[in-house]
C-alpha cells in the first residue's frame, strides 16, 4: 500500500516528545505529528492528548526530501462545530484576514511543515550527539 500526501491512515503512537508524537504507519514506516497538528484546541502538553500505544487516525500532510513523513491528527477528522451564538468568523480582536481564493498549500501549512521538519532534525541531531558521546566519539 503506497501512500502520499492527503492519505488518511491508521497508526499507533510509538513515542511522545515535547514537540509532538511519533506514529507507526503501515509498511513499517513512521511519521511525526507536530504538536500544532494534534488538536483543534491549544495543546500545551502532548501527553494531555496522546499516550504511547494509542491507535490514531492521521492524515499525511507532507513528505520531505529525506522521506520523513509529517502527519496531522486534526486534519484527519472533521473540525468541531462552531459554538451557538458565534456571530462571525472573525478572530476575537475584530480583525479578519483579507479573503483570498483557496490555495492548496497556505503559508501557515508551509510554516508548520518547516517547524515540524526543523524540530525533527534537531531531535535527530541531539540523539546522534548523545550516541557519539556514549561511544567516546570525536569532536
């Protein structure tokens, strides 16, 4: 089963970090759900929303040049309904962004993908540094 951006899959949470959660996918692959892609509400601590071993439905929102898979739990589900009495779609400050035609990828999506990729790279770098220091690595 080959999957790409836009695919919705079932997976299992295999690890939790301060910036997100790693999810095991079919075909022995895994991906990262960035903290900003866990829920439609503000997520302060990933452990408040997810547990290791938990089955989750995820949507593939990006695959980078190194084959790392960026996932979203919130985009794999319907957005919550607006509360009764909400007058408009304007933010609380009263200002609204100018209306633009729908784009397949927004700046915010690109920024989230960049942040997730950056956090993932930093995590890998720190893990590699720890491994090399345990082995008596050179600098």
